[in-house]
C-alpha cells in the first residue's frame, strides 16, 4: 500500500498549475508532453490538477522540455508583492535564449539610467 503524501495539497495544485502554464506556453498538449518525458497522459493530467506530484526526475524533464528552471516549478513566492502578470513576465524571460535575455537586461538598465537622470534633474 502506498504511503500517504506529505506534500501540502495547495502546493501540489500550485505546481500543477505551473506545469500546465509552462506546457501551454510552448504549445504542447498533455499527451505530447507526456510522450516527450516518458509518462502516461493521465499522469500529466493528475499533476496539473494537483492529484499527484511528479518525481524530481519527471519535474526536471518537464523543466527541460518547457525551457523552465526547476525553481520556477517548486519555489514559493520568491518575489513577494509582484502581481501574477509581473511574475509571468519574469517566467517568460526564462524561455528566451541567453542573447535575448542579455538584450533585455541592457534595455532595462538603460531605462533605469534614464529614470535616474530624470529624478536627479528634478531635484
């Protein structure tokens, strides 16, 4: 008889929702993700609705297929105070290649510099 899970049910639901969002972001159906990582379609469905949790190996495979980090799936609110929209923007940057991420960081730094100069000019 399997041991009862010690994982908080709310955490399972959050991880499952993140799996679903990551899968959808790369345009995969549950069956396609399941085939790519070597599990049954129903297994992916169970994760996504919080009925079960993937093993760390399966979650690593999901992360690889979807271009996300393991942290994306399992870290609790690492950036408190941000809206879901802002967290989604941050998550989308994980889908970018390194060159695109670097470009985005440069643009962000330029915007911050302009903002700082404007604040100093109004003092």
